């Protein structure tokens, strides 16, 4: 699955790729273009188990998902914030299983996008969002820890991706939070599959046929069980993939353990 974030009015900049955010461009889902993500092949889950996932919104519309990493900061993908020339109308909805009801709405006061983000290749696809009130003072909202710097997850490690994105290609956003377990795929194998697109060291891949992220899941968490506790750590974020969600192409995620990503995030943790 894949499409360039710079796709403008349906003109994909990269062959066979799509971004997974909910924008006018990503909704086009042109066959075999890169796109942003949604959950395919998963099941409904509750916010109680994943209290750190949030919905990033503009003018009340869900754009992407994100993860709370400290009292005032959430992390998402840079392609989710790239078109936001101002913070007017930008909010975060947290603490609810439902995409449309419950929880609490936080006003966004700042967006910090990594200076090396490349909107053509999706390299270094990360942004931090600051809100006006403490996440942790709100019942039902929690923090996810970052996976360790430079930690490499072996191929086959099972991860979980979450979101309110589409459950089928061209379908509607999910009203309720969903999750699916998927295996991590080595970057070498991923690059061999995505041979027309660059898989950089700030990216990681995961997925299996019929199990995937899709449009509306962009920026959302890919978590892996911690070795030291019963909790999960943030290993990746939904970045890009096949326009045909759940296809043979693995999903591509921002690699949180990469030095450029991890070091960027640490001041906000």
C-alpha cells in the first residue's frame, strides 16, 4: 500500500503509494498508489486498554491518530500536520473509545514538525503536538512510553496497530476504536517488496495480507509488548502503505527507535 503525501488533488507523486491521513487527497485512494492508513482485519477494542491513543482533528473532522507521550504532548506523523499552516481549528480528542462522542477535547497550542521531514519520500515522518491542558489530569487518558533508542525488533515480532480509520478500501471511518495484531517485517524484505519506493532507516514495516492500517489511521500507534512489564511501548506510527489496504504490500511506519526520531521526541517526553 502506498501514496505520496505530496499527492495533490489525486496526482500521486510516488508510484504505487498512498498516505493514510483523512484529507481530500487521501480519500481518492487511486489503485496502486501510496496512501495513509486505516485498520483492516482487526477487532473493536476499548480505550481502557489503549488510553494513550488520540484523534487529531481540524475543524472538528478526524484527520489522523496520535499518541500521548507526556502531560502536554502527543506525537503523530509529520504528513498529518504538513498542510496545517496555522493551529486555528486544530484540536485533539482523547479518552474515548468512540471517535465521535465522550472523552475530552484539547486545543492545540503548537505543532513542532521535524525539520528533516521529506514530504516526497515520507522520510523522518514525525511531528509533536502541544495542547492547552494536561492530558494526564483527564480520567481515561494515559501515556505510552517510547521504545528504546536503536532497539531492533526481529522480523516476526507481533505488534498491534490501532485507529479509527477505514476498515475496507474506500469504506467509511470506524466510529469505534479498532486494533489488529501484525508481524514486523525486516526492512530488507520490505524494500524488496516496495522496490519502487525507498525504505529508509527512519521507517519500519509490518503487516500481513488482510491485516493492515488504512486511511484515517495515519499517525496512530504501532505498539509492542515491553520486555520489562505487562505494558506496551510505542515502536512505530502509521506512515504510508498500499492504496489497496490489506494487500500483499506491508504497511510502512515511522520507526520510533531510529536516532533521528527518538532524539527528536525525547525533549517532549
